[in-house]
C-alpha cells in the first residue's frame, strides 16, 4: 500500500476538513494514547513496573547473575584469594514496534461532515484505536499465546472459513481483533479474525474463565490484496497443539510458523514462564550459568500457602524477594474469598471459588462489613497484598496464573511513546489504493531484566 503525505499541516487556503483532521490527530492523539495506555494497562499505571528511556539505539543492561569467586574467610597473615576479574555481562535490547492504523473514508472527511461531525467521528475512531493498541501492548507484556482445549475443523480452506474452539482461558481474545494462528502440523502461520467470544457457563460461586472463541479467515494479506487459504488441500483441523498468538508475532498469511525474532515484545512468559529456560537478551543458561527464570505449574486451586512457598523459593534461589504479584481479576477474587469467607462450610458446598476444598472443611474467617453490606468489595480497588507483596490486578493478565515481579530488576524501556507517525510534519496520509485517509500510530518499547530469576510465574491455577 502506497501512502503520500497531504502536507497541509496548517497551510492556509487548504480544505478545512483536511486541516481540521490533521490538527485533531496532531494535537489530541498523543494525550489520548497516553491516557488510554495508563487506563488499560494497570501494570504501568500502578508504577509497579518502572518505565525508563532507552540509553541508545540498543539499550544496554548489565546482568546480575551468580557470585564473585574471590570471596573467602581468611586468618591473619594467610594468603588472600586472587582477585576476581569482575566483568558483568553486557546484554543489549532492541525495541519492539507496535503500530495501529486509523482509516477514515474521503467522503466522511470532506464537506459531507461538518466540523462537529468530523470531530465526533475522529474521537470515536481514535478511542477504538487507542484502546486496541493499549490492550495489545498490555497483553504482550504477559505473553500472548494460547492453545485450544479441544480440536475442531475449519468449515473450509479458503476465504471466510470459520471455526469455533473452546479454551480454558479466553481472556486474550476480544471480538474483532486479528490474531496469528499457527498450524503446527504444516508449520505455517495465518492471520485470522476473532468473530465472537462466548464465556462458559458460570458455576456456583465460580467465575469460569473458559469459553468458546469463533474465528473467521477474512483478514486481507497486504502483500497480495487477498485472503490466503489456510490449507493447500482439504479442511484443516485445529489441534490442541496449535497456537494462537498476538498479531505480528509470526509472518502469517501462509508464512513460517516460527516467530519473527524481535517482533513481539519480550514478555514475562519469555523471562520466567514457558520460555524461562530459553535464550534471552542474547544469553542462555548454557552460556551464562543461572540465567533462567522460575516457573511452577500448580494444577490446583489457589492457596495463599502455595503462593507464600513459591515467593520464598524465589528469594532463596535469586537472593531477592519479589516486589509485586500480578494477577487477573479472577485470582484476585479467589484471594479475597480465601481470606474473607464468613463462617465455615463443608467441602463441595459451592463455596470454593478457586480454593482447595476437597476432603476439607473451610475454616471460619472474619471480615468487617460496613453499612453497605458488601462482603468483599471490588478486587481492582481493594489494595490487596499477597505474601507481603503488593497485588496488581491486571485484566490483561492470563486469568490462571500469577506473575511475581521484581521492580528493581525488571523494567520497561521506552524508545518512543505511542504517538502519530509524521511525514513532512503532517500525520495524515492519502491512501493511493483506497478512497480514504490514514493515520499511523506507533510506539517502541522493550521489557528487559538484569536478574532473570528474581521474577517467576505460577501457572495452572484451577477452579476459577
């Protein structure tokens, strides 16, 4: 797609609608994106993760791993250890770029809409773009990759083919978003759109995080102008080993299933989740002993005892106690329920809500209730703590895991805030192939860590 700058940017004598739209994007989009990023990304807004400016085109971070071998007990007049040639390992991080494109038809941007109409249209469109980009970025911090819980077949192999799949956690998906679909049997990747998201049946005293997601193959390949067939021959069955990722992680459109190095944001899943033993920031455990993240699969309901034990293990292994626990709203609710149930009850009576209750009696617990008679309150506003850690309730986090974050050792590096892309001082581009105007919004960030094992994840929490 070829785009050309209008170049109007405040020049007198140009159509007011062009100038007005350009002014709106240039003056209001940066603040809107900044405010939306904070509102959507509670992890950033909370200050739990520090955002720092990049120190160069490649951000340099010195890794803190292991100890110095020239430390020992000595007696008077004994030989002292030979000095250690201390040289911290230097890692380099490059930015991941996230982009969204706003498109408004020429007709809407011309005299058919007055100034008020154009402003309202721009405001609504910009709000959707900012919300989508902020959500994409926020989920990317945790690692956007999930596999279905059961198999199902695409209705066909070509354009507009559909499939409905069940997932144990549907929190990554929202209607309308495009995602990368990775077919592990053919080692190819495609870009498909989420047509609908239907939560599963909510059980007694349970907020079920599972559900059904419907996909449609109707995303146009920018290189060809058409929709790419999902299979070369016959209908394709989506397997439980296939993967859905945030768009842009893989080439898509029939390309390789291998993730494009550096495309997606480094995530907690890379640091201390499923990729915790893999290479990160140019180093691996085989080249730098101890350079690995910690993860534990619970495969059980949430308990504060399990949380406390694992946080203590992180402290034992890394020498640092985590500073924050990042959880989804369902685990936050389970945490509140485990601490605030009034009275006791036998196991299996529907009061579990993410708790381990088999063959046990839930003990009596007390919690003061004010005149509102609200037993628990809002988990996102409760100022929770968990094993001494401040709890950040992030709706973008996977609902079945807890991330233990260390603010001193893991930071978000910023090269460029989310803002309009300018050409010749103007953020508006004329689309040379479609009767529309475009504005591009881009940001450049990367998640970096100097001490990988100071972070950890607990996955596989059930009963939610």
